[in-house]
């Protein structure tokens, strides 16, 4: 008894504290020598104590809260290494181990990892800084652990410096599959991606799509929550709320946050399914508080605690409701169970964890099962001192066997065997008794391709370093007054479906959907707290039925569906009013021009514009174009959608066709090229040309309206809003209509451009050229803007371009003439026009004479040829062949008559 009291004195005052670290050797929890040493990182204690003195010093603190389940994992690693040493797997080579307690803290784990990196056989545990660690020999060759993902992330980044392989039997965070950030990390369990998908699948199968989520506020909890959110969305599962608890028990806000989470569960009476991503000691605290508040829910357990006996043995656990969970698929662990039976015979000199367990076992031996477990977790030093002196040491192997979590034990054993098979591959042609025979990075390469057989199954890591194993679907059932954890089904992550052992198990699984929580008559919405979830209407507590998410929306936890707002370019919109005012001003401008031309119908300017009929046709087409803009405004209807584009297209085509005829006429009147004149006379047929050009557009629009007619479309791309818009039916037909107008405008532009240097009063061609340029610029800009714009202002884009092109052509065609009629009446007379044409013709005749003189120097053969050609041209219409535009070779060998210019002037005026 005195010896036991001496052992107890090694504890630091506090709750169940671990041995104090006086030197680096004290830091090791369990060790055994060997030719090749493997490190171990396990959270044997749940909490690291924090110093109360100030200032805080960089001292590795003690830990408290002995975790039986994690302690069993350290024993599983020891058992696996001893079994390998006693086998022929590594003949002649023995494996050693150094196992450290992380206390579920990253800080403590990093201290252990630093010791792993220290140089082999260094008396002072020195970690050397090098640019190249290829030949560096660290203290260990590989690491098994850690217990929690957050710790593994930190340790893996440090071990990656020397590419030391790390194989975790418990860290399941999805991010650890990233080989860029964690190149030396492996695990003998699946990624959380498969677990969260399995959970969402189970919840969907059971019809529980109105749930809450509780997770730890650490990397593992946050990543699990994010992954589950994505899977929930894919399965139409609605998350009503999510609560985060501090990752460490030492956090001063921990108990407050637990109370708040329980209060949230109680308050949310309509949420009866809770998914829990937490560590075991978190769940223990949460459930004890929930039992006090008489909470009754359906709980979905993550692999962290789904097989935790210390939770399943909580008094009154049955009051919490139904617990369904996912655990790692286990293999045969019978040899480990035999190992536990003989554990009391093992020496404790090099295993402080076993030493501490024996002390706790002795102190709590007088208690019943659950009280015994609580005693181990909460025993104080004073109790130990008192009880150990009065109690006899009693070994309880049944207690250890009862707390075995087969999935974690099996994955720990697999981790040890995976490393052993990788070492075997390295030691084929090397003497591995020498620690420097190979470097950790070489073992890493071997581990990536290692393959071995376990229970007739092939074990190998995938490209992400994960082991693809199935999950057990577990159901906690009360049997003979005790909560038993039973296997209900198996989930295959690769195929994504559940596997049942027999029909009875399948029926048990299907009966989950009949686990009805308490009823409520109210209906409410569960538009998910994850903003990207669809909209649902909950008509029964645990069922969310999808609302018509095309026409309705709902905020978080709303009790009603709200109809989406319908948007379109309404008459009352300020921008629509502005556009309508522009269109109305255009109509007024058209009417004003019509009145001005009607009052001055007999003036040369009006006659030169083609007469009142042609002008009125053009003005009427402008009027229709302005009128077409009203069909783009207000609520779209089938009639508006069909009318607006056809009216605009045909009206614009009519306008451009008439302007094309005017361009041809001007060019014909002032052309000095006989060949060009002959061509223009052939094509200058005003009525047939206008009818043909406009008729083609009518045919295009008719086919469009018959075969791919525009229609009203509801656009749901903006949340909470329905945008009513016209779908053009066929973008191809729309493009053909616009392309045809563009082609006519281009032809018109070419003819107008060729006549840009005509007399000032007749220089309509120059303004037509400007008008067509405005049209081209407007519609070229329109195409990309129209293609990238959406929403209710999309019709406004087309209205703007229609107004710009229509105003451009109208102003360039008629405003210069109106200016002459109103402000330059002295030039709007017949005599002024004759004088202007005479002056222009005289300049043209002088140009012809100069060309004649320059051509007289040509050879006689050329003159003969010219003379013959001129004779053939002498019969040209109206005698216009007597004049030549510079550059032409058809000139008579005579002096031009003096009255040529005057004759030409009369003919030009009459032709106009």
C-alpha cells in the first residue's frame, strides 16, 4: 500500500491529472526500443490544464480527464507492434514505439512532433535546420495518429518538412485528403465526405428533412458542417439551425455554450432531428444537460461518438430519444481482446498510461459500472490518496472490453500493419537494423503503393491517402434495461447505397421513417439557413414539402410562403417614362416635318427630296418605328411580343428602302460615268424596289411568327423575383431580320457615300451617309450590351438603340431641308437652284477639258480607238456621253460646245 501511495504522489493536484513533465523522457507516455521506432500521438487525456499564474511561461502543462477509449487505441498500437515483432513479417528487424499524449490540444501535439523531428541518437533532442533533409535521420520513421483532425492538420504540416509518413486511425476531415497541403498524411478510415453523404442519404430515406446541426468550433467541426451542408442540399434536407461549441473543455465559455445549445434545441420544438459532429466528451456534457431538460429528439451520431460506451451508459440515456449513427467497419479484433485479458501481467515501467489506469482502477474498484467509469474520468487526487490506502487492487478486464470501439481499434491495428508492410518493402535489399538504412521520405514512397490482406480483404491507400472502407449504420436500442449499440445496416461509400444482412435488418431500417416526433398543427417554411437551399413547406413536423419555388419564396423559419414579386418595365418606371417622352418627341418631330413639307410642297427642296409622296412614306415609317417602342413597355403579352419586333423590322426596312431609292436617284442625276448611268437606270425602279425590299422583310417576319413565334417567358434567375420578358422564339430569326436591315443600310451607305461631293443644296447623300453611320454604330454597340444584360431593363436596351438609329436617320434626312426651307428661303428658289447646278456643271466641264488636253498627247492608234469608241457611245441617252468624269478615257477629239454647261444644268434639274 505504501508503494501505491508513492505512485499516487506523482500526480499533480487537480482532477485526474497526468504525470508531470520534468524532463524530455517524462514527456513520453509509453515506449519500447527497437531497430525502427514508430511514433504515436493519442489524446489519452481530454484536457490540458492552463496555468493561473502571471505572466504565463512557455512550460508544457499537465493534462486531466482520462479517456478510456483513446487509452485502448494506444494499447491497440502496442499490441499490433508486438504481434508484428513476434511474426515473420519483418524477420530479424524489431519495431519500437514512442507514444505521446496530445491531451486533445494542438500545442501539446506540436511539442511531441518536434521531438519526432529531432536527430536520431541526439542526447539533447536537437532538431537540426537543413535545406535538404534527404539524408537526415530523425528519431522515428513514421507516426500513427493523431486522434482528432485539427491536431493531425497541425502535426502533418510539421512532419511534411522531412516527409515523415503519418497514418491516422481516427482523423476524418475531408481537407486532409489534399496531397498538396498534406503530402505525408494517410489514414485507415474514409474521409468525412463519405460520412456526410451517408448521413444525408439516411436522413432523406427516413424523411427527416427538417433538422438541426451541432458541431465543435474547430477545423474538423467546421469542415464536417460545410460538407454536410452540401450533401444536405443535394438531398433536399433543410437545416433549421446550427450551433458551435468550443473545441476545448478548458475554454471558459464551454458550459455557457452548452447551455445555450440545449436551450436552442428546447426552443426549436418543430425541429426533432439533430445531427451531432462532436468529440465524445462534448457529447457527454451536452447529453447530461439535455437529460436534465427532458429533451427528446432523434440524434444522428458521427463516427466520433457513435460507438462510445461511456455515452451509451449515461443514466436515463433512453429519455433522449432515438440515436442512429455511423461507425467505421471493423475487422477481427479477437487477438486484441485476448491481449486485454492478459494486460494486468504487463509491466508498467515504460507505459505511464497503463500505470495511471491501474491507479485509477484501484481507486474506483468499489463502484458499479457507470459510477466506476465516471470515477475514472473525475477522480480527484484526495480521493485517490484515501481510497488507495484502503482498497485492494482489483483488475477489471471486463471494463476494458466493454469500452472497446471496434472500428477505431481495427483502424489503429491497420495503421501499424500498413507501416510494417512499407518497412518490409524497404528492407528487402537493406540491413534495416541500422536506423540510417533508409530515410522517412523513402518509406513514404513505399507506403503509397503498399498492399496487404486483412480478413481476406485487400488493403491499400487511394491516391488521396485514404482507405476506402464501409460504414456500419448503428441503432442504439434498449435491451433488458441497458442501451445496446446494434448494427442495423452497412453503407457502401463507393456505390452510395445501404446493404442489409437480412430482411429483419432491412425492416428495422425502413421503420425509421415511422419514428414520428411530437406533432404540431402549424405549418411553416424551412428555407434553409444555408442560403442556397431550395424552398420547402413543412406540413408535418418532420417533413418538408417543396413549395412552388418558381412562384414563392420564404425567409428562414417563416410560417408562410410569400409570392414572388413580378417585375417588368412598367409605365410608371422613371426610365420607361423617359423613353416614352423621347418617343413622343419623335412623333411630334415627324408631324412637324410633315406640316412643313406640306406647306412647301412646290419648292425645289421638297421636289429634290423626291416629292411629298416619298417624304410622307419615309416619315410614316419613322412614325411607326417610334410607335413600336410602346410595345416594349408594360407587362409583356403574346400580342406585344409578336408585334414589337415585326412592326419595327418592317417599318425600318420601308424607311431604308425609300432612302436607298433617293440615293440611287441623286447618284443617277449627277453621274458623269456612262457605264454607271446605264447601270443606275437599270436598277432605278422606285416602286418595284421598295415593294421588293420591304416584301422580303415581311416574308422573314411572317415565317418567324409562324414557326418560331416570340412568347412571354418567366425568368426565375433572381431570388424572390419573377421577371416577365419576351422570349424572341428564335435568335436566328431575330438575327436574320436585323441582318437584312443592316445589308440594305450598307448598300444605301455605299451609294450615298459615292454621291457625297454633290452640290450643297443637293448634298442629301452626305447626310444619308451620316445617318447610316449612326445606325451602324448604335446596332454594333447593341449586340454585346443586349447579350450581357438581364432583368426588367432588357427591353429598355432595345428601345434606346431603336430611338438612336431612328433619330439619327430622321434628323440627317429631314432637318437640313427644314433648315433651308425655314431659314434660307432665298436659296429655295428655282433660279438659285439653276445657278447652283450651272456652277457645279461648269466646274465639271472644266475638269473634262483638262482631261481632254492631257489625253491629246496619246498615240494616234489610241486616238483612232477612242474615236471608234466615242462613235459607239454617241447614241447614249440624253447626250450625257459628251461629258467625262476625270479618269475616263471616252472623249471625243473635239472642243466642247460653249452651251454645254447650260444644257447640262437644265438636264440635271429636269432629271432631279
